[in-house]
């Protein structure tokens, strides 16, 4: 497995595939027992992985407990990322959920106990609560960093404009920088192409993608009658093969899977990685993990990537479409657009 700095604002070297642990534990009624989790973690470490992602709410805190018990002896060899917002207990009230500093500090302290560690390498603000200003969030993150309880921080499931604003405020106030963002991204969920990827490119933020398999639909297993995420957890966070576009994507994944002596799931994950995004592998069993980990061995040709891009493409909409038009490109370059060498990344 390869390693790369997580964005341009950190020197943190992380593996190119992230181990997601939402399925570590059984308190949701759907997940993996401790013995299976141990096998998965061991296989991930042996493959060279070092970036483990969890959250206080995963399996009502059990995911963090399992990670804590499995990483104590090698704490300095792994990057542990957790999240706060939703809390670890069902029925938590308004003072124990959301993005406030009060919630943040309480959540981190509880997470540290479950993880059996004195600091989080990365704290994600899990999801926007539509209430708390980013100034308050940034102040809380900076306080935690200065106290040594977290090292890096980022935003998950926030609108791009709020992450951009938070990044600017942190830079101007010289507080803890925003290291990266986490968002849903896959061949069946490409709306991040409109704002998230250009923003992260321009601001040089690390990018992590959850659900790179679209809730499992890109494996093709539901065509064979499997249930999995389709029925588990109330069918949440699942993309159905519900239209011609999704059918065309899965058909193409099967074709390219054969071309690469691989399978649809591995090709789908390799495509996410080809976009400069770190995919989260979120297995429920060792067999699932071993299968998807083989995506590290899949090398997609430029032609195969182009076919996948075309099959899954979405309309970028205004203003992106008009800015990319030949008319605007020429009119803003004095009619010399073909002769202008444009930057290789987006400009902030």
C-alpha cells in the first residue's frame, strides 16, 4: 500500500485506503463480533494500512471500544480518526448532540476513554447540525488541539461553502487548520464533483470518501438476490439500481472487472482512488475486506477511467457548465483560450 501526506496542511503520512469501522460491533443489530474485527484489523495492518476511521455513534460506542482494545499495543503505528455530533447513546438530548463546543468536548473525552488513548489523531465534525456557527466549531477544535487531545481536524457531511469559509477563518486567525473533508462519493454518487473536489483541490485539503460502493450496489450482489445494506439498518445509505444510469454503471463495472481479471467492487473502489480521494473500506467480515483490498492491485487504463467517467457523469449545472464552455473560456482569455496554459489544479 502507498502512503501520501493528508492534504497540504499536514505532514501526516496516511495509507491510500482507509479502514472504516462502522460495522465493528453488534449494538445496531447488524455488524461484526470482536473476533472478526480483530482479523480484519490484522489483515489491514499486514497490508500496510495505517488510517482507521470510527465515530462515537458507530454501534453506540462499541466500534471505538473495539478499536481501543485492538490498537493499544501499536498506538503510535496507526492514525485513529473519530467523529462527534450524534453521540454514543440512543435518545441523547439536545445538550449531548450537535456541533457545539459543549458537545464536542464531552464527546471527545468519552471517545478517548473508549479508545484507551490520550489523543485523537483526527477529529471529524461528523455532520452539520444547521445551528452551530463555524467560528464556535473552530474555537473548540483549536482548544482541543492546544490541550493535546486532538492533533488534526476536518469536516464531514458539511456543505462545501461552509468548509471553505472555515478554512479561510482558521487561516486568518492562525488557529488549527482544516486538514480535510469526508463525504459520500462513488460512481453512483458523483454530486461532489460540483463543489467538493474543486474546493479540495484549490485549498489542498485531504479527501476521504465513505460508501465508495454506493451501499453495496456497485458490487452487483443485489442482482443475485443478496440483501445486506438493502435491508439492514432500515435500508439507510443505500443506492438502488433504480434507473438506466445505475444499470449502465454496474454493467460497465462487470465488463471492466473481466478486463482487469478483477470484479465490479474492486474496479469501483479503484476508480474512486483514481480521483484523488481516499476510499474507506468498511467491511463486516474478513472475506469482504480481503476481496475489496485487492482493489489496490487494480490498475485502470486511461481509457477505462474515461468509460467509467462517461457512464456515471452528472450535469454540473450553473455556473460550472457555462464557465467550461468554449464561449466563456475564449471571452475571458481575449480569444486566445487555446493558447493559454491553464493551471493543473483549481484556483481558489
